[in-house]
């Protein structure tokens, strides 16, 4: 089992979550589409050579984003990451994947 954490801008929240759930994320026991989310502010500065979804080169940007966390079964993790990269509007989505140990 893994835990995926991803940062998503407001306008893409439901689209990205739907794609992740469709790829197999967010299932726990007899429940599906499970996640935890909280709103915050992301910061980044697009560099020359980037194709930013928001902002312009060499200007520091602050964006309202959602931190979304969900579990992903081992057999679905590759499909979930592929779906994330396909639908997320950012050129380089910010996410991390952690292995969850169950005792």
C-alpha cells in the first residue's frame, strides 16, 4: 500500500481526483473515493525553458492549491501516477509517494 500526496490548483481539483480514483486510488476496505484534502498556498518561480500553466518566467507566483492525500494499492500505483501526469494541468506536478507499512 502507498500514500499519494499531490498539490492541485482549485480549478483542477475534481478532475484530477476523478482521474486518480478511476485509476484505482482511494480504496480502503469497503469504501472508495477516499481522500483527505486541505487548502493552502503553493509558491514557485517558472524558469526560462518552462511552459507554466500559471505565471510567467522569472516571476515568483503564489497559487491557492489543495493538498490531497489518498491511499493506493501496490498493483495500481503505476496507473495512478500515469493518470496524475496526464490530467494535472501543471507541466511538473508536485507529488510524493510513500510506502505505507501495516502491522
